[in-house]
C-alpha cells in the first residue's frame, strides 16, 4: 500500500504524516515480535514513541521517505538524553571534587 502525502506550503499536513508514520511503524511489527526480550520490545516501543513526539516537526522535512524523519526523531531524542546525562555526570564530578577528604 502506498501512502500519498499532501503537501502544504509549510511541509506535510500533520494528520497525513501521522497516518503515514503509523503505517510505517506497523510495517516493523514483525521485527518487534521477533525481538527476543521484553526489554528489547520496550526499547523499540520507546523509539517509536519518540517518532510520534516529533511527528509535527517531521512534517516540515517534506521528505518522501517516511523512515528518514523517523530516524532523525530518534536521533534527536537520544541526543537530548545524552546531553542530560553528560550534564548530570559533570555536576556529579564537580560535587565529588569539592568533597572534603575524610580522615
């Protein structure tokens, strides 16, 4: 089944993109089922949720290949998590360095 995307002056119509996104996610259902652990399936579901979070922004990409904005959404979500972790680790390192030695 081929999805025809409606184009506007500002990218894809968001409702149309949401339909195309869910269609693309559905094409990965056998892959998801084949994942051996519940932990893996949860991670996969989390990735798909990241795609849904950025669906509106993805509509601005006007890219006819649905998987590309999905991957960009996943990368953006992971980059934000990495930056948060790095900031947390930096604060932790500073706190550790400022501790007085115990005698």
